[in-house]
């Protein structure tokens, strides 16, 4: 588990990815932290995830065996509400089960 946030000094801008992996404007301060492809491995199945500034996110990585890892990302709609959001979401996350 790790909490992440784009540094206030980060100045690289990226458009947000749409549902097809195409960058859309407007550009925002963003860092892609995890990337992957869907089951088909096609260009349209590619995805990435990471925070936009000033968003704070909690990444929870779960080893589900068979060489697979699940990333659970908690992101509050308002950065100032992050602690309360995580406190409320954590009991839900703790009920999740995964099979390879």
C-alpha cells in the first residue's frame, strides 16, 4: 500500500486518456504509475492509471497468484477529503476477494 501525489514542482502535462486509450485535452500535471493491457492485449485494450495534481491516491497492490497482481486505487473526489474517504472505503476494500 502506498499513497501518492504529483509533486507541486512537476511540470510535465498529459491529456487524460479516454476509454480507448487516446489522450484528450486539456493537459494536466499527471504521472502514469501503473500500465497494462486488457485480456486481448490489443492497442485498444491498453490502460494506465495515476494521479493528476493535486489529487492524492492510495494504491493497494494484491498478489493474486499465477503471476497476476491487482491494483486497487482509492481516489477522493476532493483532495482535502482524502483521509475521510480512505477511512470509509477501507472496510469495503477489506471485504474484496480475488482468484487468479
